[in-house]
C-alpha cells in the first residue's frame, strides 16, 4: 500500500471516529445525567442518586403527560393506519384517471403546506367543531398531516400483493373488505409496522399542535410539559430535563426494537416474485 493510500485509510477511520463521538456523546449524557445530583452540559461520572426520578414522580403533571402522549400517539397511529390502508388499497386496485398525479400532488402539498402555515385555519376549524382543549382534536389534526405520506408508502406494499390471491378469495365469495383484512393486510404487515412506528415518532415529539389546541395542563402531552422545566428567566433545570427526556424516549425505543425484531423495516412488499 502506498503512503497516499495509507493516509486515505487513516483519514477515513478518523472521520468515522469523529462522527461516532459526535452522535455518542449526547446519548451518553442522556444515560448519565439523570442519575447525577447536579448535572451539567458536559459528560461526567454521576454522583449516583434517584432523587431526580422521585421529584418527577411527585410532579402532578409530569407522569400524567407521558400517559397523555401515549393516548395521542396511539389514537393517531390507529386512525392513520386504518385510513391509509383503505386509501392505499383503493388507489392500488382501482384505475382512476390521474391516480398517480393525484397521489404525488397530495404528497407535495403536504410537504409545502406545513402544520405551522396551516395552524390559523386549523385552529378556527377546531373552534367551530368544539374540539379545543380536547385530545380528539389533536389526534384528528395530526392524522390529517400524516395521511398523505402514509398512503404514498403503503401503496407500494399494496401493489406488491399478487392479484391472483384476491381473485381466489373472490371465488369463495369474499368481499373487498374481507380480502383486505384476510389477504392483503397479512402480506403488507411489514409496511403497516413501518407506518405505525413512523406515525408514533412523528406524534411523540410534536409540540406545536398540542400546545395550541390544548389549554388544560392535565391534558397536555410530555413534549409540552417538558418546557415547564425551565425557569422564568429561561434557564433549564438540567436534572429534571435529562431525567424526563430519558423516560420520554423509552417507549419509542421499545416500540422500535419490538417492531424491528418481529417484522423488520423493509420498504417493499411481503411477496417475493
């Protein structure tokens, strides 16, 4: 190996090392700071204590907000999965003029018109429907923002399902919904699992929508309650923020590991042709 080649190899390893440290240090801080009596922004060995967890447990809104996040995330995920599965199956099987153009336009418009830009008309609509300060209103708004992308992803899984399976089911008198439930959904299960995790992740850390639509502190999710751990002067309470962040991240990580272990994340259908 020439000197130039050796320097190139060393440079690549050094670059990979810097990238690894860049991403590893925040995770290491998140794992150590909650157990420190007085954590700082630097990574250090903690003076082991569980007082931070005890303080959060005594907070009347902190632990309840985690339950609120679960309710909002689960509701949004369930509605998104059902509606996206029905819509993607219909777009995959029904020949509509301009079908692909419509699908790409929905995806494009959902990317251009962000939730921040549409927040004023959304707030007025929720006010007219009487859904202000109700978690159902937050679920519906978040579902509307996720549906275009979910339909776009799931349509690929629906397209990969052989039509011969559906034709065989129709011979035995199965309806369209029965075919979708018993034939298409089991084959597209990896895609549904991917959408489920993606939807939960998108909702779990969402701050703007619940912050605007929910008024009662006991109904707000964890992403909103976390900002109460700052003083009036804007100084963060690192002990509570790090502890709450650790608890806040555990459900999503566990869901990802469960789904990845059982189904894997594959952006293609479940049938090999």
